[in-house]
């Protein structure tokens, strides 16, 4: 791993040790959301949050969990402000390594997330987390960690730690997960232990570092205790003001970085032309109330038309486990010869899927038209087609 910068994490720890107020946030997919844990308090995220509370008892902590199952960093880049950054986090743990594909596209969307967080006004500390498929060892960490290294952001990998213990026979996979992916209570505990071990090491090194500087400062200058502590913090780069001054501008992006300022367009942000489709009038109750604020097509021939200005466009719609579900034909920029089909039927059985389908990537930046029309599949009754949002960049 390239040189990592622990300045922001150390600053969080210093403030916590002095009794400050901090918001600890987690952003990712189903494992972060807490899938397969018996109660949320046994998830890895909440266990890590509890470690911060135990370790720094004078501090006041707030907890944000912005995990949504079955979603990628592409969607994450578009929802990061309302679901994460609006809470002004001091520390953000980022997890998408088992939902993203291992390719350049998701490296770019992931980099967009990292840049948006690192440049946010609250200057959050960031830790990249790599979950893993425990039967194959697969994840996207090669691409994610390369982006993290570019910005000197630390990362903790379950493939390099917990998965290796499973490979070595220290744990049976079935002890940790029922589906080779989502940790059970014991699995969440072991994931949390790996993350906590990282934070504990940083804190121990920080205390030792500050203690050594204090000792040196006292020996050299014989200063009063209060002055020694102040000088030590300054020398160690731990004072908040100094840390902010030393926070250098981000390097140029490593990818084309089209998704740093991605937008999510729902009925709250855009008003398309409706010709049979209707806007969903039910109120959204939170970030996990997924199929709200969108548009519904119920009958063959129902249409909806958008005009957006972008170079990257994706459509987010529901794939339903209840069958049959309606399908829709999508036409981009009037090119009917390259129309594609959006199938509302989900072939898996774990629940309805918030599916995100890119339709334009690094295209010409300008105005684009999108038209959807419900197809006639001959079913007397079918699950309506639910268009959740457009993601543009």
C-alpha cells in the first residue's frame, strides 16, 4: 500500500479524547445496512461505533448508517449528500467492494465518492473497507484500494484478514456466513474486530507519538505542563487548526472522474412528460424506503419522456420477485434502432432489486432525451413498472 495519511483519523481521536462531539458514519451496501445480523446492535458498523464510545468516554458520539442492500458506488455517488454528507460526518467508513464490479467503471464511480467526501466541508476522516465473497475470495478491492492509495486513504480488507483465516481453517465459512457473503452475528463481530484493531493501533501510536514529543519538548525547554502539551500537539500535527492548514488540495483524479458530482433525479428534482405513467404520490419515509418518489407505468403503451443535460445517464428501476412484471422499451435520443428493454422481472429471490442500468457513459455532454414505453407482454395482470430515478453526471 502506498503511504497513507492518518492526520484526519488522529484528529478525530484527539477531539474525542478531549470530550468533543463526533459523528461516525458508515456508507455502503447490505452488509453495512446489517443484513443477516440478528439485531442492528450486532452489526459490524454498530460494534465499531461502540468501540469509539468505550474508548473515548468523555466524547459525545452520533451514529449514521447509510447502507442500502444491493447497491453500488454508482448509486452511492448520486446519493452521498442526502444519505451521508448532510450529517457532516467526522469519520466515514466506505463499503462497496462486494457490490461493485472489478473494473474501470466502478473504480471511477468509487473515486467520485472518495473525492466528494474528502472535499466535504467537515473534512471527514475516511476508511475504505473491503468485504469479500468467502467462497471465492472475490471483491473489487484491487480497483477500490488503488483509488484509496491515490489519495493516501487507509483501507482494511476482509480478503486479506478474515478470509485468510477461513482459508487456513481457523474458522469454517459456515460459522461466519450462511450465504458465503453476508456475515452472521459472529461474522459481524469478527469483521468489527479487524476494523477496531486498525483504529486501536492508530490510537496507540498517536498516544505514543504525542507522549514522546511532550517528553522531548519538556527536556529541551522546561516549559510548563500546559505549554508542553500544546507544543506537543503542534509538533505531532494533531491540532485541529494545524491539521486543516496542512490539509493539502487533492491530487488530480486518477480516472476521468465523471461521477464526483453525480445527481439523482426523482419527482422532487425533475418533471418529465407523462403519457400514461403517473408520479408516485406516496411519501418517502427514509433512505431505506426505496420504491418511492418515482414514476409508475401500469398499462401497455404508457409512456414517459425526459430531457436532461449530461454525459453519463443511468436509469434506476425496480426488478420484482413477484412475476410477471411489466417490461419497458427505452429509446435514447430518438435512436429506435438501438432501443433496449428494461425487464421488471427479477431472477433472484432475496427481494425486490433497486436496479441501476447505465445507458450513456462518457457520451457527448449536452441535452439528451429518454423515452420509456411499457410493452404489451400479453399478461392479464402484471406487477407495474416502477421507475425510481435517473442518475446523471
